[in-house]
């Protein structure tokens, strides 16, 4: 029995070492990553139990991904192995100012993208759980994934679970009009929305003079109870400022902003989502924002997509402890 269920694709990540371009590479560092699994791992690190729902190819790559999820404490009882499709890949080039980092996806025809409605028994999966998390990446992968996501959110709400959606708009996966229509159908079944003001305007035409006004419009139009987002300033590729804002029950919240030295920024937003869900499971949205901002800041210091951060490290950041070596 898990506290949280997450649903989403995981890919194998291949990155040339030492800031090389892909065309220069003679070897690649291998990691795994996927938004919903990243968030699942963050929740596990905060002390929650999580089951990850997905499909993987029935081969050694699929087994490697499943085994890595198990190693970091995520439940995989509802991961399907399929004879159809493949494991998605993505290639990451690390940047250094003035060259930005870049990602090349090779994920078409994955086992996950071939999923269709009825492939999972959502009421059975949600038995005993308290929260369901998904992102806008999942419905972008195929019509079948979009239908499954809607079915899952409806079943979660019917089962009394809290639900969260991180918009995570990816222009390489779908266009603005299609994304706005599909995600708009999901939002009435979402309790926590993680979004940026840019995505709100792009996808839904929601414009406000500040984050609170945008959040109020999401509440009025779709009934979303809690809206959260990250605040990021990027003076340099490898040095950013990172914090969070949120709106819930008529109140606006803002965290402190952390100076982060970036080892690997991928997955920081997913780590932030972990913290917000963690707080809401305790009935405390403001706590979630603060834990999310601290966990997201720390994720920047960890290679790979997964937020391999300890709870006491998060709480040390929240307590304002400095950079002295802890002996």
C-alpha cells in the first residue's frame, strides 16, 4: 500500500562527458529520467511510499530502468513489460555560458506511448493510496496516453485521492492548441496544479499581473484548489537563483530564493513537485512550498535526473545552515 501513485514514461539518458557535443562523443554517461519517476523518488526521499505505473519493453533496457527505480525505493508492482515498442532515449549536452544546454529526444514508438485505455485497473491501483501525480508530458505522448491520463485522474478523484498535474509543456511533443485542449479536459479533476505564468498564457490565454491573479483564474475556470510554481533567475548557465510561489485558499505564499551552483538542473522542477505534494499530504500547502523549494534547490547539485537528496539535507537548507562540511 503506497501513499502516492505516479504515472509516466521513463527514458534512458545519454550525456557526453566533460561538456562535449554529441558529435564529439566517444562515450556517454548513462542515467534514467522521467518527470513522474523523478517526483516519485523525491517523495521517497522525504519518507513517503510511492508506486510508479508505466510500461517498458520486455528486454534488458526495460529491466535496467525497472531495477533502477527499485534501487531508489520506488514500487514497481504496476510496471508492465511489453513485447511491443522500445525504451525511449534522450541525449543531453551540458552547456556553459554563452552556450545553453540542449536535449535531443529519441522516444517515438516507445512501449509507454503505445498504451491504450483499459491497460490499467486504476481503482485497484489506487486502493489504499492518498495521492496521484502525473504531468502534461504523459498525455502528449499519444492519444492512448491522453485517454489513460484522463481515466486515471477521474478514478483518483472518485476514489478520494488528492491529484496533481505539472503542466510541463513540451513544444517538441505537441502544439499549443492541442495541448491546451487536452490539458483543459484534465484540469477539472486536478487539486494541485504546478504551472508557470508563461504556460498559463500560452496554453489557456490566462494573463495576470502576478502569479496570484493567474492562480485565481485557474481556480475560477477549472476549480483547481492549489497552484504552485518555481521562480528561477538565470544570470549564468551554472549559477541560478531558485525559489517558489503558490496560491491556495485565498492566500499567496512565496519562499526564500536560494543561490544554486548547478551540477545538473534536470529534474529540479520535479523535485519541487515532490515537496509540494509532501506538504499537502500533511495538510499544509505552505510547508509543501518550502520543502519543494529546498529540495529543488538541492537537486541542482546532484548529477542525473533523480533527486538523490536526504531529508536531513532538505531540513538543513530550510534551517539556513551554511556550507561547512558536516562531520
